[in-house]
């Protein structure tokens, strides 16, 4: 598959795939006839995993370790990696919910305060 096809399937930009390739998280072969990158289904699976991981606060080095564990079927490392990812996602969600709650309080305070809106009395 070409980079555009892989990007569409994985829901990422081709630039992300190029970056992951530069970081040696994935590999492609060049078609000698046209120079296009060609990806195998195995690399597509890695790209889909990377697409999910980038939504967390995963660092490149952590991604490399997880991809290696997936290839060697090291279930202990895989499980630990996913637990860490879930924990980080939960932390992000809690922070976002706290931020939303705080904004809602500010909106309520603002709406209920006449000192902010003296011209509407």
C-alpha cells in the first residue's frame, strides 16, 4: 500500500507516517519504478497502534518499546504499556473535566454577578 492509502486507513496524516519512519518506528520499502513508499499489512498494524498511542502522552521511546514487545509477543510488557497508556489517558480526562467544571463555575459566577454587567440593571 502507498502512504496515502495507509494514512487514510489509519486516520493519520502522511506527515505523521513519515515522522514515525524517520524515528524508525516503522519501515517502508521504495518502489524502484516510481520511488513511492510501499507498506506491508504488518507495518499498517504498527501505524494503527501508533495512531492510538499518539492520542495518549506516549513518548517515542515508549512507542519503540511497545512495538518491539508486540513483535516478540512479550505479553507482560504489552500489558504494562497499555495500563500506563490508560492511566495517562485517565489523568488527561480528569484534568479536562476539572477544567470544564472550573469554566462552568466562572460562567455561573459571571452570569449571576451584576458587578460585571452594570449597564444591564
